[in-house]
C-alpha cells in the first residue's frame, strides 16, 4: 500500500500497544529494533491506538499503523525510517516519466507505469496582492491504482452568521475547471492530481485563493467573510445569458436579502407577493388568496415549507403571508420545467426554506407595527454545531375594524398568529440533521353571527448524509395538516358547528450522484399517506334543530419513483432529463355504490353496494411523467 525500500533481511517484531498515541507507538518500535524514525511531531495523530503484532515484518506493522492517516513511510536503510505527510518518497523514477516508448505502448505496460508517476510541484510561496496564498494538501499519495483526478468537496459558510453560501463559484484557475455551491453551501469539483489554484467568487463575499495539492479524494470547507465594494460609478448592463444558465426553464430564486427591497404593507413584508411580478403569475387582487400560474387554478400550486406542504400560506384575507419573513431564508419558484422530484400539482412549485440558526452567537430580530408584531431569535445550542431558530407573529388588528364607519364591520373581528421553530445540527462532516415545526391560526368574523377559522400544522425532519465525494443522500419525513371550521350562532334555532380537514404524512429518500462533469444524477423514492375529513356538521346548543351529519373519512396512498440527469453536452448545450412514475391508491374503509349502466345515478338505479375494509385497496391509478428541458447559448458572451 505504501512505497518502501525493504531490506533483504527485514526484521520481524512482536509488539503490543495498549491505548498509546502514535508517538509512543513509534518509540516502542525504536526500543525493540535498531530503527530510528524521522518526522515532525505535528504530523502525528493525537488519537489513541491499541494493536497487537506477533512476528510481523516492520513494513507490515507500519502499513497497518499508518493506514488511516495521512502518513507514508520510507525505509532508508537498516537503521533509519523516514515518515512523510501526504506524499511518497521515490527511490527511482518510473519508466514512463520522460514519455512512453513504442515498445512500452505496444505491450501495455506504459499505462500501468503511468499510474505510479510522482506528483510534482514547485515548493515555493505564491502571492496575490501582497498576500501569501495558503497551500493545502488533500489526501494521501498511493503507489498503485491511482486515478488521474480526484473529487474535492466541502461546505462554504458565511463567517458572520454561519449561514451556507449558495451559488458561489469555486474555480481552478490553472486547470479551467469550476463548480458552484448548492442551497446548503455544498460543492463538489473533480480536480486533476497535483497542483490546483482554487479561487472563490461571489457577489458580496470576499474572494479567497488557495493552492491545493491533491493526492486523493478529500474535503475542504471555506468560511468566508462578507465583502463591501465602494463604487465611484454604477453601470447597469443587461446580461440575458445569466437568466438561462440552467436547463430548467421558468425557475426563479429569491433570497432573504432581495426580499428586503419589498415595500411594506401595514408594517409587514410579504415575500410571496414577489411572485406576482414574475411572468405568468397573477392573483385575483387584494383580499384573495392563492396564485394563478399560466391559467391554472390556485389549487394546482405545490407550496412547500422545508419539504412539507402548507395548504394555505395567507393571513388576514390574503393581505399578509403566513410565513415569517424574519425566519425565511429563500424560496425557489418553478413555473416552467419542474424537477422530477416534485409531483402532485400541475402549475408550479413554491419551494420555501427556513434559515439555519447561527451556531456561534445569539442573534435576533423584532418589529412592532400598526397591525402586527414579529420576533425571531437564533440561539446556539452546541457552539459551532447546532442552533435553534424561534419565530412568532401576532396581530392586534381589531382597532382597525372598530374604527370603520360601516356598522357591520364595526362588529367584525380578525386575528391571526403563527409560530415556527427550527433546529439544525451538524453531527460531523458527513451528517447533518434539521427539524422544523410550524403552526398558524386564523379567526375572523365578518358578521356578528358567524366565526370562521382555519389553521396549518407542519412538521419536517431531514437527515443529509455524504456517502462519499460523489454520492450524497437525504431522508425526509414530513407531516402536514389543514383544518377549516365555521361556528354559526344566529337569532334562530339553527345554530351549528361545521368543519373539514386534511392530513398527509410523507417519506422521501433522495440521492445525488456526481458521475462526472457531464452527468449529474438525482433519483429517489417518495410516498405520502393522505387522510381527508370531507366534513361534518353538528348542532350548536341544546335548542338547535340541525341534524348531525358526519361524512365518512377517506384515505389514499401516493407513491413515486423519480430520476433525473443533468447532462452537460458542451458549454453551450445543457439538458435536464427526468422521469417520474406515480401511483395513487384509494384505501378503505369505504362504501361504494354501483349503478346500472346507462341509467341516471339515483337510489333506484343502484345495483350493488361494495364494502371495503380498513386499508383495503379500493382503486389504483398510475402514470408515467417524462420531463425534458434544455438550454442552448446562441452567443458565448
């Protein structure tokens, strides 16, 4: 596994190490042999080891001890062993170091010898703008089976608040290779073995340069500060190509910073109203809820809060959004090409993300307006690892209605509140967990005899896991609920309580596979269990003459498999190919009538009553959804 110059009579040793560190282990070997080790103390891992060797060659002992470290060894002679970090010591150059001979090429030996060529670089200090560029060594050089390129991955976070930095470019300036961070600040880049000069670039974030010497797959995180540029002149220029960089068309992303430019309405910022300024999205006007996307109905928009469905994202007759702007990180709107991982709606997807808490310092925001008050807190739980975000809003809008001249509105009332909590925990470099809970409640009475109310309940849990530099995955558990009720208390004896509701619980497994710079796969499985309460009405009070009615609840199971491939044919041509297979099963307990064919549906034309037991399959539906989108640059500038 390591390149070593073994002697003809390499000694065998017996050695027992009990809970010692690496330095103590090397000292024990020096005590029982004639060998002396040469190394720097800071190279040695601080972890304790416990091993036992019986009549084992010294090279095999060192191979075992150093297997999971960044250290290699070289046996110089019978008395001296040199330890190196990251790289190998070569006692001869490979036969292909100065090129392949014709005989070697024909025999095929040159290819295997090429794998053992040493990684070479100039050991001098690079500088940029009078600053020394840091050199970072990634991985450990091996003598056999080495690839020509390795994957470097990691996370990029903001030094000020610890938030992930999305859409940041990481470029290898000497190799003409680049990558971009995703919403969680994660990046992957395939780098040729050896020296790479990396540079980070993003608007409003400091540019950082690092010299990377890569020997194997590894991780490198960036913590970057914000950058403020003082401009003497502002030039506004169009750059239409940037609007179509991705293959997915009709996609818009808005972050929390951009939302601060939204005008306030009664002291509140409604970030969902930004959607109405985008092409193809409209509403019926103020006081209406929902969006119409390209002529679709309002119920054909999938609105997600941290992967969980939220059924009614509005407060106060649609004037306020039901999402706290202080705790919202960003949201992405898909109105054209919708990724294969989303299903269940026809028109659009509103994918809303709650911000992660600051793991290093306590932070908070608060506002008091004419109609509402808002408070959001970020509380570190385990410094540097986990944090809790808490947010809450409430209204005291009754004084507005009481101040109106219209008598019917004077007796009206309207109130709402919502609370949100999110916990984010970074377990290690490969595992991260997020838990989110949300609840909102609205009550309003336009007339003195009726009280209307509705509420949203949302929970989601997400586990993100990095399997290796090329494969990542996430497991998402969600639960959503929506309830609507009316309480009528009039002057007659027909007072009633009416209500209906819906529940859904979902589980999704999503995987991402970075096959190469050409193919990037996303695939997974999802399933949702629906419970629908169509409605019930009951008398309110002992004198009410209303007859109770309770419609039987309905259940359904929706499952899907999805896979997509982001194909980069060239710098100009990009495809996004997706396939989604969905199935829906209506489940019992249920009672279904069968009517005579060709006859009107009435009690007289019923020919059979079918009874289905609990969880029995009543009817199944399935369908295949191919999804294709492409982007082609007509010009390169």
